[in-house]
């Protein structure tokens, strides 16, 4: 799915990306970076490494780029955008955005049948 947006970018990255941690997978590396620098900075940096930016993702989903930024900062929830970001970064679903793997919540109806 990520390849249909930007076709000239090579997404075949090695499993280890950090020179000091030779046994660290890409997922473990990204999680450690999120703990150190924050989710927004890490995702933005990884997108830049892959030759993408927030605008490309926003155009793909036909939303404003600020909406994508709000999802990256955890100020807005969008399972479509969040799962797409996780697929671009190559992490399992629910790693960065846990609500992606949860069932959607349906609100209770405010309509109540009268007792009489």
C-alpha cells in the first residue's frame, strides 16, 4: 500500500538499523527511539528517511496535513491513518497506536423506552 504513493523509494531496509545495537530489530529500535524522543519526532524522522512527508499521507486519505500530525501527536484518533503509519514504519499493528487493534467503540443509545 505504501508503494503506490511513492514508487521511487526503496523500502527494503535492513532489520538492524542502529550501529551499536546489532541484535535490535527495527521494531525494537523504533520503540526505543519513541521512548527517548517522542512519537511525533520519530515518525516524522522515519517518514523523511523514506522520502515521504505528512502531505503525501494527507493526500492519500484526502485529509488536511494537520489531521495527520494530530494523529502522530496522539491528539486525534484515526485508525486508518495510524495503521497506515505503522505499515510504512514496518512495525506490527498496535505497536505505536494501540487503538488500531481494538474493536471500534459504539456508543449506547440515548433513547429509552418508556416504562408506562
